[in-house]
């Protein structure tokens, strides 16, 4: 222990380049009408915000921009979205979190908070993986690449991307090349979204798409540099810290909202967007996080246990 200390905690290590953060969302069988213009919303897919709350551009991605509407229908906003991502992984990090169900005394809303972290699988803990790499525009233009981070933080998505990765690992890669992996969902042969039973509901699995047509990328000095420079991010002391998380939680609508956002691993920009869509009212934004009753959604759209945030 360093006795000459000011007591401040260590900071999270930043990535060596600005990167867009992409989250996996399940499909919605009730949204067939938008399948052509926004296939990620129908089949399930990846999405990242285009601009921050103050209208500043966020890190760009070489995938389509689509306009979506808030839950209450009052606000439109742009996101980068696609049902299949073309991705060159560089570094990854994974931890497992124990989450405790808590009830806010003001709103009566239940939410989860992280109470302990482990670097190994433990019964009752939930995985959280971040994969840093390059998002590729398409198979024909592998030079069109932008830094991105895939966020996977539910068992269903975690298990399916593990299985997809194992399939990609079977591809023979030429020397001095790296494989561009395609992760996502193209639905069933009849054109419907794909769902799998997970627990008491359904989720859209992350599939390995296009295994019969692998695409490769040259290993360049720049790529090697990104690997070297992102090693500290992978080994970040604060990210990899294990043990109990002892942080007092104030029982307010604001704190409950922030705890729920933390559970969903929303970025600051995403949190600001949610607040803006709900007139900066924390209680309303908390309710809007999950929208319609999931049991009703399951019966009407054959969806399941994961909220399409």
C-alpha cells in the first residue's frame, strides 16, 4: 500500500482511439413493416447513437443510419443500426457480476444493482463482455473500417456469441491475415425473426453469418499498434477488480433510474437521450425503460425475457 496517497480511486483505462459502443437488441415480430428500412429492429441486431444530447456527433460507423421514434411517439432520433455487423475483433474483456434486486421506496420500482464482481463464472453471477475492434462497412470494401465496441451483458447474448465465435474459430485463416467476423441475425428461412427459448422467455441469438464465405483483412502495422495500445484497456485494474461493491444507494427516482441504466449498461449519451425523450423526468424515464408489459408482448409478438433497449 502506498502511504503517500490522496485516497482517490483508480480511473478506468480509456481506449487508444474514440470508438462507438454497440448494443445487441432482440427482434420484434410485430415490426415486419420496417424490415426493409430498419432490419435490425425487426430481425434483431446492433445499434449505436449518432449524436449526443447536445447534438454533437458521436464516433461514426460504416453502417446505415435509421430514424427511430421514442416510446411515447413524441421524439425522433437517429441511430446506426444493422442486423449483421462485420467486425474485426482486437481485444476483449469479460467479468461476472452479482446483481441484487432492490425496490425504490418512492416509486415502488424494482431494479438491480451490482453488489459483487468476479473474473470467473460463479453461480448467480451475470456475464458482461466488451469486445473492442474495427467495424467493417461491407465485404467488398474492407478498407472502410471504424473503431467500435460490442457490448454483451445478458446470458442469452453471451452464450450465443460464444457459440458464434466457436464457429468462426474453425475457419482456416491465411498467414498475415485476420478474419472479419459477421455477427447478427438474418431470421428464419420464411423471413420471420429468429427467437430461442431462454429461461421463461425468448431472445434473439447472435449468429455467425456467412460462414461459407469468409473475408480476411491484412495484418498491418496500424492493426498491430491498436492491439498493443489497447492492452492496458483489457487489463484495466478497476475493470478487473473483484469482490464486493460497497456503494450506498440513495432511494430516489433519480437513483433508481441510474441504477437501472447501469444494469442495462447504457452509456451516458444513451441515458441523456432517454431523459430527453421523457422531459428530464426521472420517474417517467424509469417507467419508459421497459415500455409495455412483457407478458402482453410475449403473447402478441412471441418475444421474450429481454427488453429491446
